[in-house]
């Protein structure tokens, strides 16, 4: 069984965090002054037109640890002020996933989804410590090893690079946990002068929200969690089983459509056939580099194919192409595979993770889940094994036992899931909801990893934040988010899914 390193998108204490802001005091009447001292108009390039006008940016200084208050780091914050001249008092905070993704990096991507909310509420993006511009934990890996995971030939080289990175980050990484991130968010809330906040988080960001619910419930008015990734998910050990389940759904949809079944057959069987051949005899593809556009050689073996298929399952459009791409690959035609690699490797689809932060979470929080689930291979590739090897030497952090306890809360919570999600499917929302007495759990049959930007979801979220509940008529619109039909030539398109 082969091994491959992939990026695992999936995306607690009441410790006091001191805030270093000159001129600030605890007088609630000075909230506007405190905010003005912290944030200023965001800098931008001369030829750059901001997607949202009036954005404000700034840094908040917080201690690296409460035991070392003089050793500080800075958190980067971006705020979109509410359009209304008389906004609601409770803003929406945004937490990114990854783990290791920057919230400010994805801000523009979410502009449309949060437009209705921004009419009456500030939207605040906070780069979690270790990400973006908040004292990031970066690991430099060769570019060829970052295109959709590693080929098997690159695994040893990458592990060696991670070892060097671990040595560089040894003093810092143990302090970049979810627990510390939650304390930071509470510090930002206080610094900006908000009495209570609403929070949206996707994927790993939902884990941060759960920790916030556990330790600062008085600060939260309502929360939206998209793609539930509680610590019990235990990345990367569940990754193979979840990817297998998602690929089977793609295969079943194709087999249920006569034209698709006749042309492409069983997508799982095709993927396994292609992987087996590439395991025995890797091939070199020429792809258009996503940044330069130049033809670039790329080694394709079973590990790289497994990464490609898995990442394609995150995306509605890429999943639509999988039956055609896998059928062709099984016949040694890799042109569609090359196209998918180019598309998903494009910067617009790249998570741009801080890999040191990513590994810090996986190797300390997920690795501590007990009992740890047994990893299943995906297309004959063990996706968890290389990460387990990295975790043997990655800097260790202290994770409190209570971090692993299911969260209990009565704060209004909206839990969203895509039924085709290859890593955080609806069953995880169901498990989390057992401890949330005021939870609304909704899923979309045609959504993959992330529901917020699909169909009517923005309207559902806006209503929930405004009313702390969702009406039946509004929630029903999620039923219209159906799976996209597998790609066929235009005359052969069959019903059974949502067309482009």
C-alpha cells in the first residue's frame, strides 16, 4: 500500500488574554474610540480596486502565552463596516478553515454571501494566529510537491523538508493551538468594543467556534458552522473512508443515468484501474502552470491521482468531470486529468495554507483523539501514514483533556452540511448537534465542501443571523441545491441533477 502526503482541508480555555492597545480603557462608552485606534483604512496597491469599499485593517498585540506576557505576537484584522448608518450592535466574525487558512485571504470570496448581512452589521475577519498576517507558521516545500498532494517519489523529500521546518518552529508551534486562537478571538472582541458577536466558520473554523462556545458562551449571540469538523473527526485518519464514500456517490449517480453508465461505466472501478496502472508505471504529464501558463512537467502516479480525485470531490464542477476523467485515465488518456490538475491548482482554488500551522493542529489535536480511528486507504494509497510520520517529530503542545469533550451549549447555532462533502459530511453535524440544545441542522444534497456560497444559502444564513432561527420556507430552498449532472456532450445530457 502506497503513502502520500496531502493537505487536509477539512479548515478552550478561559485563559485571560491581555490586550496591548495604547490609550484603551475598560469604559464601555469609549468603544468607538478603541476601535478607531486599532483599525485604519486598509492599504492597497495603486491599481487595485477594493471589492468592498471602506474596509478597515489593523493589528492587535496579544501575548504568545499568558505565562509569558512580555513575549507577544500580532493578530491581523480586517473589518467591513456595516452599510447602514445605524448598524446592529452585534457584528459577524469570520473564521477560516484549513487549518492554516487566512480569514482575510478569503474575505473577497465571501463578499456576495455576506452582502445582506453587511447592510446592518460589521463583518470582521481575523487571521488566526499562525495564519495569514498573524505571525504565520510557514513551511517551505518545493512547488512540485504542493500540486494536489505528493507523488510517492516526493514523499521522502517532503518529510525531510517538514523536519527542517519543525526544527525552525520548535519554540513557537506549541503555542498555536485552537485553545490559544479562541482566547485571541475573545481579545479581539473586547478590543473592538463589541458586547456580543455572531460567528461564521467553515470546516476547521467550526472547531474553533465549538471551542468558543465551550468557554465564552456569554460573548456569542449566534453561530453558523459550515462543514462540521469537531476534533473527533481525527484528521487525517478519517480521510480515506470519507473520500471513498464521496467517490462512491459520484459513481452511483453516473450508473443511475443510462447515457453516463454506457459511456463511462463505474467511476470507482475506473479510478482503481488507473491507480493500479500508475502505481506500476508512473507517467509524466505536461500541464499549464497555474501562474505562468508555461508547459510544466508533472509526475503522475497513484498517489498524485488519489490527491487529484480527492480534491476534485471538494468541488461541484470538478466532481462533474470525474466520471469522464477517470474513464479516460483507465484507458491511459490523461488529458482530462491534466486539465483538472491545472484547474484545481490555480490560485483561485488554492487554500494557501500556512503548513506549519496545519501540522501543529493535526499533530497535536487530531492525533490525541482516543480511540484513534483506523485509517482506510483511498485508491490503494494510505493518506494518513506520511502525516503520522511527520507527527513523530513535530513540536508537541499541551492539549487539555477537556478539549476532547463534546460541547454543550444553548447558543443559537445553524449547522450546514453538503451531502457530497468528502471530509465533513452531515453525520458530523448530527453528532455535534446532540450537545447543542438550540441548533438548526440543514443539509444540501448537491453541495460538497462548503454550503455558504451555493444556491440560496446566503439568504438562509442572513435570516438566521437576523432572527436566530430559520423559517421553514427559507430552509426549504436548500432542497433546490441538487447534484450537478455528470459531464456528457450536450445532446446526451440526462436529467437527474442540476445542469450548468
